[in-house]
């Protein structure tokens, strides 16, 4: 098992990356973190406040910048790669940055890892497997064929293929994890759960796509962090691990639960235009990760996790207020 002392976390100023950095600083006292983040619209330096200076180095830069990687990577024992363009609706409106960051960026990081023999863990998504029918008893496993639907998921699938090839051909010490939908603090308000919470907080009506019956498999972001750490330190090179916490729910149920917890009527929302190519259902079988690495999720009560998340957006209005109007204007333009 690897005990990395100095890790590079790409995308560490975003939602899942920042939650991972906080988790590492709190749970792994001997580890120093260097965050490499371009601070796009989705990255926020504020997401890393409170971390002691001697535990964190913040580098404002781009993962496509090979010269910068050449400075940073020789100093590190491992790279944990979260940086990505992450939002499906944005990828439909303008796919170009997804190809650049998700494909080209992952390529540049793999090349740096290859030159310096650096351990590499790649963060990916269950969306690479496409979708399942609502009545299909199956769930995704590590053996499910790739069948991505959106520009976003196809660029994530491409990045996974690069990682597999760099392991097999060049022997890069790489692992991959494909996780289901995350929720929790610091998620960008363009995403489903925070969009609806902040709509209610600003007096706007929540917006549900299509028939609202699409199913997502929700996991608390802290459980994603503990799983990534387990794979980074105990995972087998060349292997893929699916991360999920048995949290399948349809969007209508999740929205009604948010409305009810925030004291609103269950029907106090708008039906809006469906997402083109909208995946019907995601579902993860995480038994390999549980069996081989002994991982277990801790946040198994979704209602409790939702209440804490709602409370976080109530307490941190300064964090999201400035972006709300522009995010909603962009959606309104798309009829969503
Ligand atoms: P996010 O959009 O909140 O954060 C992405 C971060 O990457 C931001 O801080 C951004 O500034 C940074 N970034 C973007 N382009 C960059 C570049 N070229 N160079 C350096 N930094 C750059 O995303 P997230 O939801 O936290 O997702 C993180 C990772 O987890 C992604 O790889 C995503 O595909 C994966 N993932 C997300 C989910 C989910 O539910 N959100 C589920 C499974 C997997
Ligand atoms: O306003 C909305 N109304 C709505 O009904 C929004 C923003 C979304 N939706 C629906 C679409 C999806 O069925 O809610 C579901 C969740 O939507 P998103 O939050 O956009 O997530 P999703 O498209 O499922 O992708 C997420 O999970 C997998 C992350 O954004 C990806 O980065 C990750 O790979």
C-alpha cells in the first residue's frame, strides 16, 4: 500500500475536489496537498479557506500547461485528478472547453506522470456507461461497456480510455474511479440540488426537466472522498473501481423532498423543457470496492444529508448569491 506524502489535487477549488482536500487535511495528518486549479467559473479559492498554510500550496494554473506540470509533478508522489468541465447542460450549449480540459488536460497530466513515474488516480463518472431503463434490474459494474450520451460524458469516457492505454502501454501506475451523482456543501448552483434550494431561497420556483422520472444514484461527497483515498492507497494499478452508495431516487422525489424540508407545497415548482439526450437512469454496483478495499459509505440517510446541505446554502448565501442571476438567465435562455 502506498502512503503518499505530497499529492497534487487538480480541480481542488471545485465542488468534489475541495471536499476531498478538506477530507485529506482532516484525516491524513502527514500529507501535504498542492492544489492545481484554473479557477474557471466553477472554481473558487474560498472553497479552501480554513486549511492551515503548512498543509496546502495553491497553484493557479491550467492542467493543459505542460511547462507548469513539468515544475510541479517532479515534487509529488501522486496526482489525484478531479479537474474537469463537469456540467452536462453546458456541454450541450458549448462542447469545446470539455474536449480541451477533459481530454487534452488528462493527456498532459498522463504524459507528466509517465515522465516522472508518478502515481495517478483519475476521477471519472458513471455517465460513461450511458443509461439504464427504469425497469431494468441491472446496475453498472466495472464490466459494463462504455456508451456515453452527452458531450460531457463522451469526453470523460475519452479521458478514461487514455488512462487505460497509458497504463497498459507505458506502465503508468494508474487507477480509475467512476462515481455516481454527488451532493453536499459547495456544489455549484448550476447543478440540480443546489439550483432548487437556491431558487426557493430567492423566491423563484424550482425547475424540473421532462417528466421528472429520471433516476440518479446519490452519494454524499464525503463518502466519495473516503473511497478515492482507499483506491489511491490500496487500489491495484490498471484497475477501475465503481463508487456508489445505493442512493437511487428519481428527480421528482428529490425535488418534493427539498420542497417539503423547506416548508413549501409539494407542487410549488415548474415543469420545463427536457435536456436533449437526457439519460434515463444511473445505478452503481459498488461491490468490488466494498469487497476488495473494505470501503463503506457513512452518509446512508439521504434526508439527513439533504437537511445539512439545505442548511449549508442558507448559511453561505455570500458564497452563491453573486452568481445566481447569471446562472438563471442562462437557463431561461434555454427554456429551462
Ligand atoms: P466542478 O465543476 O465543481 O469543479 C471543477 C474544478 O476544475 C473547478 O475548480 C475548475 O476551476 C477546475 N478546472 C476546470 N478546468 C480546468 C483546467 N483546464 N485546469 C485546471 N483546473 C480546471 O466539478 P465537480 O462536480 O467537483 O467534479 C469534479 C470531478 O468529479 C470531475 O472530474 C467530474 O467529472 C467528476 N464527477 C463528478 C460527479 C458529480 O456528481 N458532480 C460525479 C462523478 C464524477
Ligand atoms: O434544473 C434542473 N432540473 C432538472 O430536472 C437541473 C439542473 C437538472 N435537472 C435534472 C437533470 C438530471 O436528471 O436533474 C438531474 C441531475 O442533473 P445535474 O445536477 O445536472 O447532474 P447530472 O447531469 O446527473 O450529472 C452529474 O452527475 C454525474 C454531474 O453534474 C456530473 O459531473 C457527474 O459526472
